[in-house]
C-alpha cells in the first residue's frame, strides 16, 4: 500500500519560530538608523544590563540558584577595568586588555566564592544570603576608600564619590584611533549580546541545560544517576557571574565612571526583578524584558527615582501573583492558546472533532 508523505508540521513551526525570534534582533539593528546618536548611546545603556540578567536567568531559571551577587561582580569588573586603564590606557589595545582583565577577575572571584558555596553544601535560600552578604561587604569596603592612601598606581578609588576618567574602547583607524561611543558602542553591545544569546541558547538547550534542570528538580536523584551536581552548579554560577562582570565593564566603558552604589542593596535587587518579571526560563524574554524595564526606569527617573522603584515593585508583585513564570512567557502562552482556538474554530468541524477526541 502506497503511503502518502505528510508535510512536516514541526519543521514549519520551528522555521516560523526562528523567524519570529529574529524580528527583535533585526529591529535592534535598525534602531540607530531612525534615532540620533545620543539616543543610540542611551539604548546601549539599556542593553548592557541584559548580560547580568541573562547570567542570573541561567543560574536561577535552569540551575535553581537564586543569587543576589550579580552586582558584586558588576562592580568588581568595572573597578578592575578602571584601575587597569588608568594605569595602562595609553594604547588602543590596552583598553581591550582592561575589558579582559575585568572578566578574568570576575571568573577568579566567582570560582572561589562558588567553590565555597557548593562544595561547602550551602543550599536554597542560604545561597541568596551569602551572595547578598558578599555584595554588601564589597559596597561597604569601596565606600570607605575616600582617602589619598586608597590608590592603586594612578587610580584613585575615591570612596563613595566613585572613580572616573577611564579610557573608552578604541579601534585602529586610518586617521587615528576611533573611539567607540554612541552608535558604534551600541553596535558593539548589540553584537556581544547576540553572541551571548546564541551561545547560551545552544548551551542551555543542550545536555548541560538538561542536566541543570535535572539538578534543579531533584538533586538527590541526579546525584544517584552519577551527575556531579556541585561541578555543574559551580560552572553555571561562574558563567552567570562572568556575564554580570561583562555588564559592569561595559557600564564603566559607557560612562567612564563607576561608584560603590552599583553594588548596593537596591542595585542587587534589580536583576532579580528583571528576571522574575521577564521570565527566568526564557533567555530571549530576559533580554527583551530587561531592556524595556531599564528604559522605563530611566524615563521615570526624570520625575524621581522613587517612582521607578515603586513601579518596578508593583510590576513584580503583579507578575508573582498572576504570572509566576514571567510576564513575557505568560503573554506568549496566551497568544498561542488564542491562535489555536481561532484555528480550531475556523476549521470546518473543528469543534466536533475536539469532542470526538475527548470521547475517545
């Protein structure tokens, strides 16, 4: 009997899904064409925070590790970049080396702290307490470095007033080094964000991500099956903290300025709010949601920073009560449900077929 080959619905769905995911990236690539240079610089500011949020989403959404330490590595990397470039920032490539130094410092410190946490058998809410304590200790220490004795070479830490005057990123050009600022810096941040998104999607959708989910759901069973749960938790922790450090270095490059307040209690809560609101199990949703929330906070800050905090708190409360998986995943699921109902209703006999399927 000859079999008829049915069209693959799965391939059609995956192709349409990929096309839909590409739309925000294409829109982001085209934004500098329709806005001025200053607006592009402000948009770069909104995007650079997404690295920290993606790192937390990987830790929390996949590994079940709620950390309040993203801003600690944000500050560590930012200060490391500033100290390096203030001492060795004369050549164009030295600012790029400073970016690398900031990331290396984040990796080393995250490895040490993560080793003590996970191999010390610290679990659950206590991880959040430890990481928050690290953040507040760093903020307190940096806030009291105001005296002239607190200097590393040419870099004055300046206590709560912060450290400024760091060299921006430059690239060699025909007429001399070209400074990456406004539009060019926006494209740098966007390209880095696309690379991080692709790598994280491949990593978390693969074996590593499935192993993290197994550890999150039932660590005892995963360990009985031979999974080294502490090694996997340490790896995702270091990865997430390094992305937080990347946000800090880019922030310092963007403004040539960093203060201890970037490691304060309010700053430590922001990534948690962004990720919880956007959807901690969706990397793309986390990027989009974080950029929108940072943009909203910046615009509300014109009228007073307290309004931004009140609105973010209200949004978080609504999401936790009404859509605990995150606002964007909730909206996506509702749209899919609506489209499936519309498709079933438009198809002849769709309702009857559904009733027959229910009976069988």
